[in-house]
């Protein structure tokens, strides 16, 4: 900056005030090149300082945009605190007329004072971080409400009254003030709950959440003692303003709702209680006048005991009525006083005297007056009719008064005893039930029930006897025909004879097909139709059964025809993909379904071809696994059925040599031979998510939570366990050298750590684990949900099957570790196999071809995608058709030696396994599919 510019600022030295002496250090740090000029001319006002001087701040670590953003965050927090201060002031004004409001008013005042101290400290912190944007406030300007800001305006922050600032305010005291602020918030909630007339859950919840977070921040900041001058801690404190502001906004909104709803409710309830006391006072005053008037007729009469009793009762009534009126006025004054103590802080005898004595005294006054009036009719020698009527009326009214008073007292006693959980009627019902369960009462009830039964039996016998007599009298009359005589015709129909009775007139019926017939059978069985039929009014049980069997037979034939008939129109098309790839000679135009085989009675969960391609194993949710023989043309023949008892089967896995099959159950693995002999059943304590064979045939891996258990195949025991850390594994794949495994799954949040919200997706990971050194060599995060993982047989390529995204190809590389003289591994994304239409994937994707040169996956709607592994080009696409969907899994036959032949199988939700092949005979092929291809 030129010197002349600095000299021109000397004329404004008259505009300085006393608090600029505290800003000198800030300006000197920001304007080091003008230190000499400023020391001679004085400190200029920033409102009149040249813009170039304000922008030359070499010591501020942040840029102009970051300075503006940080200052805007602080100013937003300042507006939030101002809004809370306004709501606290409005709350104090609204609650001032409430009874017992001195506690809430005092706690609200403490909250405002504590906000002032915290706001002062946070402003000092922000001024250190953003000296260009945030200006410090002097203590004098905050303590004096008439102090003016730079520009002649009164401060927008706290214009209502002089503020209280602690003497020892410095950044190191911020944790202490946050802790005290938490205490003040807790005290405010406590005073707010002292109003039993209204309970606001929203205010309590927001306040208590704010109080807990304040204590947490206070504890955290206590760890940075003597570091509040450092930029890192200052930045951390500044970042807390956004979180504190969030809670301040919540408290402001809930407090505004309490002012709008809660304060009028409390005021209305207190006004109602005051009106009750006022009414009691009015009635007691009126009744005392009535009692004093009647005393004029009896106070002079002192002859006789009866007259003395009358005077005693009426004088007592007058005393009680005056006491009721005076206590009502006293309670009315006490309830409206803002300085009165809350109900739970008043001694019990004072509370009972103020709340209950007016009504009790009024009832006693009325009872005494009524008794005296009744006796006065006798002492004054009134007529017998008058005396009798007055006595009866007094007894009735006194009984009603006593009964209602007892009911009120009992309700109060039940409420106190059961804490409001039971009503008086419930207690009476329970007492009645307990009485009826007594032995004496039960005996009486049994006796009454026995007598009632005997009476009913006698009445029934009498009715039967009378009917018998009546029937005998009618039978003696020869005119009336009786249907039960042997020579008279009967009035009921004879049922049609059963099927055995018609054996002479019917042809022998052929045996119907059983429901358990083999699904591969293609013989059609046509049952003969029964020639004779009964009429609609004369159905025989045998004919009904035969007709039902005929319907079942027809349904069976229809199902067998649908299962054995080759599938019709399946649209097969190519969406602009190349006819052939460089490494592919498969004629995709010849791909067509070969056979539909009903393998299971429920969903086909998983299927896999044997390594030599001659066997196909399927796992269904009908608790069994089925092994089929596969011909070169793709036809299936049942080989073995593997029953596995309880538990749904989740996976079948052939050993690398094709001699052993693993069947995964929820908590067990069963080892079967290819001939269907159960070699071993291995039970596990933890749920099993997946199993994977070791390429060296020595055993397999069982995925159980975060652990991968290595099980020896020969003995069936655990040979080793690998823990992959905080991850819930869903699958693993093993390299060909059996050194490394690749595991995938979502991360597990450790106990006590932060947990994501329900709408936030959990982090997923790909972990490469060295089974020799038992260390994690690399881990890579993923965003999509993972279904399964597969590794190519001859190349270090990993195929990931995702839930709602296309499959991905990853490359596993072994590189040299720079830190240590050894090798490590890393996994990188090669490409994703995208589709041109949205696909809802079913099951796991798999490699295809004899050299794993293809990648194939299926959609739930029946669509099938086949890509080239290296180029990710879409080679073939089978579009879904109506009625051909509901796919659940897919598996490729990698044992075919002919590179021009492709074969794979799909499983559906209906238990049907469909085999696809490019080598199917023409007469077995779907003609419509061929035409479309």
C-alpha cells in the first residue's frame, strides 16, 4: 500500500473510541507493512479504512471465500441464539401471571445470562479465526444496553436489559460454561415440570437431548486444556456452533409451541381451581348468613337438653361456614401468588389444609345445620307430621351426602395407593371376584347349579313321558296311516348304490396316474370316462369319489404335458452387439432351451455343473438336493436325490475333481459323494453364509460372520480360522495357489462407535487376506450391496455379483511391498458389465466357457445377459417373455471341451430347471425362437 494512503487516514483519528485499544493487536498483525505509520497517526476506524488495507492479511491462513463462509456460519449461529433469547423473553412475559412462576422465571433468566457468556466466548473465538469478518464486542457494550455499535446503531444482540457477564471470561473457561449451561437447562426443565397442569413431551425431549449433548461437548473440550489459543482447537470450537445451533433451533420451536399451547392450558387450569375456591367462598358466606338467621329463633331458648343440642349444632355450623369462607379466600390468594412454592415443595399438612379444608368445613357446616334443624322441630314442639317428614328428609339427604363423601374419599385413597393405575370400580370388581372364589360361596354356587340341573332333568323326563302317552293314544287310532309300519311305503329316498354295487354294469376302470410319477416321463395317460351317472338328485358316494379322481387325473395329464413339452416362443435377440468376439466361436444364434425339468416342489435356490460337465446338482427350498445326468445335447436324467433333513439348502458346491458335493445348510455342511452317499455331516455353531472349495482338494472354507473357517475334508475338523476384522462376510473366493482369499461384505460398526441412521447405506468392503501370514493385504470400499463373489479358474479375476447394480470385474495383482521386503496384493476395478435396460438381477453371476471367457447373469423377469469377459461387450441377450420369468439362479456348464458349444441352466421359483444349449437338435428346438433368432 502507498504511504500516502496511510497518511490520509490520519484525519480520522478523532473518530476513535476507547475500545480500539483492544483491537490494535489484530490490526497490527494484519497490517505489518504499516506498523510505523499507524503507531504515529493512531488506529483508524475500520469503517473508513481503505479496502486495500483490509485485504492485505498475510497471516490469516484461510482464503477470502473460506473466511466469508466461516463468518456466515457464526452469524447464523448468532441469529439462532438471538431467536432463542427472544423466545425466552416472551416465555418469561407469558408465564409471569401464572401461579408459582418464580422458579421458571428465575431459570429462564439464568439461561439468558449463560447464553450471553457462551456467546461472548464463541464470538472471541470466531474473531480470532476470521478477523476480517467478525468483530469483537467489548464488555462495556454488552453490559450497557445504551452502548452503540460502530455505525451508531444499538446492538441487535440483547437490547432488552443489561446483561450479566462473568468477571473471569477467557477461552479456557468455555467447557465450564457449557457444563453450567447444561445444569441450567436441566433446572429449566425441572421447573417446567413442576406445573402438573401441562406436560409437554416435545419440550422435555428437546431440552434433555440438548442437555446431554452439552455435557458431552464439555467433557470433550476439557481434554484440550491450555490449547484453546491454537488454531485447530479454535476451528473445532467453531464447528460446534452448527451442532449447538441445531439444538437451539429445536428448543426455540418447542418453546414457542409451549408458549402458544402450554401457558394458556396452565393458566386455564389454575383459573378453574381459583373459581372453585371462589365458589366455595361464596356458598360458605351465604350459608353462614342462613345459619345466623336461624339462630335468632333458638339462641334465647335454653330450657331443656334438646334446645341446648340445637343451639350447639347451629353455632357449630356457623363456625364451620365462616372457616370455609375464610380458608377459600386464603387458598385463592395463595394459588394466584407467583412466589408460592410448587406443590411438591409444600408440607403435606399445609397443602391439605389449603386444598381440602374449605370443602370439609362446608360439609360439616351443612351436616350440623341439618341435624340441628331436625332436632329443632322436636324442641319447638311442631306437629308430628312435620317432625316426621323433616326427619325422613334429613336422613335421606345426610345419607346421600355421606355416601358421596365416602366415594370421593375412596377414589382419592385408591388413586394414591395404586398411583393412578386402577379405578375404584376395578378395585370393587376385584374384591367381588375374590369373595366369589371363597369355598363357602363356591359351595353355594355348586349347590344351586346342581339343583338347577335336577330341575331341568325332571322337566325333560316329564316331556318325554307326555310324548310317549300321546304317541300311544294316536297308535290306537286305525284311521291314521303310519309310515313306520312294514306294509306301508317309506317316505325317504334310497341312496344310489356304491361303485361296488355297479361292478356288473360298469367296465373296469383303469388305474389312474399317481402324483408321484417321474417328471421326465412323456407318456400320456387318458383315463376312461364313467358311462353311468346318477342324477343330480341321486349322487352316490362312490360316484362322487370317482368324479373327483377323474378331475385329478385330467389335471395330472395337463401338468405332465406342460412339463414334458419343449418351451415355446422365447424371444432371443441381439441388441447391436457384434456377431462374434475375437476369442469366441460360439454360434449364439443357435442358443435355445432344450428341456424344462421339474426338479423341486419349491424355489430352486442354487445349481452348479460338475467340473466335467456330466452332472448337474440343484438345491431347492423343499429341503433336498437333486443330481441329474447331463447328455451332450443338454437332456437331463435323474441320478440321485440327496435328502438333508431339517433346514433350507442354500448352496451346492462340487469339488474341483468332481467327486464330492457340499450341501450348505443354515448351521451345517453335508458332504456327499457323486453317487449319493452321505460321507459326513459337519455341524457348526454359527450361521454359515457361504462355502468355497480350496483348489488343492484338501478342504473347503466356511464363511461364518467375520471368520472364515478352514475345514479338512478327510477328518471333517477345523484346521484353521481366519478373522477378517469388522466385516459381515457374505462370500469368499480363493486363489489357485491357496495363499490368498478375497472376501466381501458390509462393515460392522464396533460397540460404542457411531452408528449410521436407518436411511444411510452401510459401507461395504473388498478385503484381500493372506492365509499364510494371516494379515489383510488390502481393503477397498464399495457403495453397492454385494450378493456373491466368484474367481476365475485360470486367471486372477474376481467377479462380483451386486444386488441392484451390474456385475463388476476386478483384477487381483501381486505387487512388491515398499515398506517390507515381501510381496503383497491389491485389487482394482477392471470394468462393469452394463446393460441397456434396467435389470433386477437374480442369484449370482458366473463365468462361462471352457476358459471362463464369458460372464453370464440372469434377471428375475427371465432375461439373460452374456458378455465377453475381457471387453465387457454384450454377446447375447435373451429377452423376458410373459410366463417365462421368475428366475432365481443360473449356472454355466464349464466342462464342455467343444469351444463352439455353450450350455447353461436356470432355476425358477416354481422348481423348474431349464437347460439352454447351442447344440440342441432341431426337432427339440423351439421353432419360434429359431425364427426370431
